[in-house]
């Protein structure tokens, strides 16, 4: 039997979709890249680190669907389906899968800080950058070296800092069972 989402899962899904939207406003354009620095991947990693896999996936999917629908409270700039067709589309489309992979790697028990960090690096950096950079090259016609230079390398230090921060937050919340108590009620 397929178990549906609980009320708590739906609330958390909505919360993390909204958090991703809020983090989209923290945006630093780079003059040499069509990809800005945002905190959205921090929300992706948080969702993966704290939610069950299905809920983590759906939270990012809800964000994407609301953005594609053109809701006016999202990131400055274009909205609608064109967002997924532009240079940042690959990064955005990878987020549900990144959150799912992180959550799946952390599914059992209370993970160590090292496991949290490695899971966030694998899902939140490696997967997002691989899909996003490949799509950036495809959409813009850049060769892969140019796409990596514009869409991945400048972001690695910030992404590592985000992964460390999220891992520390998630480790603390998981250690104190704060999210587990909410999910079990």
C-alpha cells in the first residue's frame, strides 16, 4: 500500500519550498557568469538533511512548480516555464533529486557530522553542479571548460561553506530529535 503524506510532511514540504523562495532573494550577480550566487542550495541541502526522502523531493518540486506557474513572490527576474529553459534551469531542475539523494543517504538513524557533510557534498554540490553545468553548456553553447569556469568553479567555496553550515545545523537538530518529534506527531 502506498502511504500518502502526513499533515506534518505537507507542512514541512511547504515550509522548505517557502524557505527556498525566500533564499532566492539573496542574490549576487557575477559579471562573468549567467549564474548568480544565491542561498537556494542551502535550502536544498537543509531539506535533504532534515526531511524524509519523499518529502524532501516534493518540497523542491513544489518550489519549482510555483516558480514555473509564475507566482509573483519568487526570485527577482523571470518567472514561468522559461526559467527552466535558461542558463540556471539545470541547477533548478536538479534540486528535487539532490534533496532526495541527501535524504536517502541519511535515512537511517542519527548520522554522524561526517556523514551529513559527505551527503550534502554529494547531493548538494556534486549532483547540482554536474547537472547545472552540463545544462548551462547546452543552453548557452559554451564548451564544458567555459561552463565549468562560469557555472561551477566560482561557487565551490560558497557551496562548501553552505554544506558545512547545513551539516552543523542538521546534526544539532537531529541530535536533539527536534525534527523527528515533529514528524512523529
